C-alpha cells in the first residue's frame, strides 16, 4: 500500500469512527468545508456536514447498530467502503442493511460521498 493509499484509508477510518461515536468535531474535521453528499435512504436525499452531524447524534440516541463485514477499497481519488449495518428493531427483530459508500478525498478530507443502502424487506426469506 502506498503512502497515498494509506492516508486515504486513514480518512475513511476517521470518518466512520467519528460518525459512529457521534463526534461532531471529528465529523467536521474529516469532511471538507464544501462537502457534498447523497444517500439512497429515505428515497434519496442530499447530505451536508450539518445533516450528517445531526444524523449521527440521532442514531447514537435512538438506534443500537453496528457495522460488520467492512471492506475498504482504495481508488485513485478516494475509496469505496462496503459494509453491513446490523440493528434490532423496537420489536426485537434483527435487521441487516447492506450498503456501500463511494467517496472522493482531497487534502486529507472527504469532499463528496454517495451512500447506497439496500433497504431490508420483511416477510421474505
């Protein structure tokens, strides 16, 4: 792994650690000031630094979830991180949501990412 690849992977690790800890300062430090993002959740929506901070805080207060099966692939301009979100519903049902994030990194910060989540289905085996 080259130094550039290692630094990009470190950026990915810093973002996911800050987000999962609902660390507002950490999230803001790893995202570029002009960050732009998008997620497929909730029918697709644009993301900002502020909306990510608020989302991280809400999840920390309301959802017990973990990321599993994490794989990170470094690209020339960023990374693709694949994962499975595991959580339990209020009714005690285990839920798995596969997803991936395609991110661009410049100057040690994430400038853009697009997050793709596969919504879980219920009642199907």
